[in-house]
């Protein structure tokens, strides 16, 4: 008998019919002789509409109350899933995060799991039940309800799999797995059989948002192997696991695209200590997430600093930085929207040279201008004009031999 954790995301449980399908799938797994613990998200759209409701009664809802509110989304799904299993003649028990023994720190709306005491889970499993746990939530030591940040049900599943020593952890979602690129952008993209944690993290931070990054980091830290697969068919998905030797043979695992980016440049800043610190502390204080940062070599004591961020954040960045410009003696600031980021990702880069040259070469053949470049050990990212991003992604995908068939 294997102990299996299955996580079903919002779209997989988005309608009563889908919940019934999921219930049937769960029972099939249990009847094949396995112990099954299921983690569910709120039905699709529910968390968003709860957030909207909160904003309609208050401009700044207290975070403690946000957690009480948002936790109801997943609490609805666990009850419905358990009822659906019961209706099919199976046995199931639903557990809230707190009942499942998930203890978190006190940071409301983005709490971290501090430990899991899975006594209740085991008790119900031993009684022959499927255990259905509410994702995305836990409670503090003092018994306050907390939530784990958007997409947090992934983290619940990985953490429970680790805590109960599950043999298999399956993340069921509305895509078939992790692809070499988004198939809506590159039609020849194909599903990967496996990918290592670091590549998965780079793909996620580069826009291929299949899973919450924190949950992948957690899986890496505790060595939890998991599979991302579709809840709409029975095809095997993508195994996400520790790095193995033969994985380095593939130079590039995938190409990832992030649209709706903007490039902000602060021009003519004096090249002296403290300037970058002042700029980026201001941005951090405004809670803005930025991505690629480039500072030029200075000419006659002056330099330019550029960074990228989401289109929607440009106005806030301007507002925050405007007062700082004269203080640091900058000549001006300009923002360019309509750019996008293309990344090629793969641990094989460590042992294969010439990857950057090959990428730049294919873009040059396409006559696509590179505006910014940033690299890590396993990623090369470039900022391009957004209008050319689809073309660029297809060129890179083809150049690195990622196409299927
Ligand atoms: N329901 C939460 C959200 O929409 C958690 C999750 O789906 O993983 O962010
Ligand atoms: Mg989700």
C-alpha cells in the first residue's frame, strides 16, 4: 500500500460536476489499495471574489479578518469533496488546516508553516477514510486562523507529503505538466517528463507559473518529489525532483516568457556609494517587486541605472522615486512599457559553453533587438520589445532543439 497525497487546484474543483469527477478519481486511487490524503484549493474564482467583497466593505481590511474570510473558500471545498465521496459510497473526512495540525507563524495573509502534527490525518486514514485537507490555511500556536499567500495550497500539499512521509505527491491542475514553453506561445512546445527543482524555480520566476514558488523551494529543501499533472485526463505529467547526473545532458530544459513588463531608467546619476542603495530601498519600501537590474559603466562620473517591473507598477514606482531623484542628483527618469522577458533555463548550461552566444545569435538572425541581459548559473534572460516576444520564443525554442516529435 502506498501513501499518496493528491492536490486539486481551483479549476479542478471549479464546479459541482468537477468535484464529483475528482471524488471518483480519489476513490479509484483508494480502492487500488492506497492511503489517500487530498488537499484542495477554493473553487476557481472564489478567493478573488472574497477579496473583492472585503474591499467593498473596507479600504484596508485587517489582515487577521482577511484570513478568517479567505479560509472559508477552502473550507467550502473540503466539505463538498467529502460529501461527493460519501455520495459515491466512499468514506471521507474533511479537515481544516488547523484540524490537520498545520501550525504557522503569526504573519497573517502570508504565514509560513512552522510545523505539522499529522496525528488527526493518520487517525482518519487508519479508520479507512480518505482525508480531505483544506489547502492554503493553518493556525498559529495561539489558535488564530492564518493563510499561506496566494497559491498556498501547493505548499500545503508538499508540506503534508513531507510530514507524513508520503510515497507520492501529485499536484493535479488544469495543465498537463510543465512544458518546454507555454504552448499558447510556442505551438511545438512539449511536456517534460522530468525537471529538477532549480529549473522549476527559474521557470516559475521567469513567468511559467505552474506552481507557487515557495512550495517548490519547500520541496527542494525537504527532498519531496512530486508530479504536476492534469485532473482532466489520466496522462502522466511532469516529475519534479532532485537533480540527477543525466539531467545535465540537456542544455536547455525550457524557454519562459513574461509579458507586461516595463523598463525604468534613472539617467545621469553620480557614480558614488549609496545611490543604488537609496533607489532600491525606496522601491522596496513601496513594496514593489522588481526584476532585471542593470547599471552602466560610468562616463565622466555619471551612470544610468535601469530595472524592470510589471507594467501595472510603473505609476507607483514613479511616485516613489520622483522625490528621490533630486536628492541623489539624477538628471531624470524615464519609463518604457511594452517590453517582455525571455529566459532560457537549464542546469546543462553549467557544463555546456556558448549558450548565451547561441541565444543572441538566433535573436540577431530574427532582427530582434536585445535591450537588457541578465544571467544566473542556469538561466539567461533578455528583455525585448513585447511585440516581438512570440517570434523570439519560437526562435529560441527551435534553436535549442526543444520542439516535440
Ligand atoms: N485559494 C487560494 C488562492 O486562490 C490558494 C490556492 O488556490 O492555492 O490563492
Ligand atoms: Mg491555485
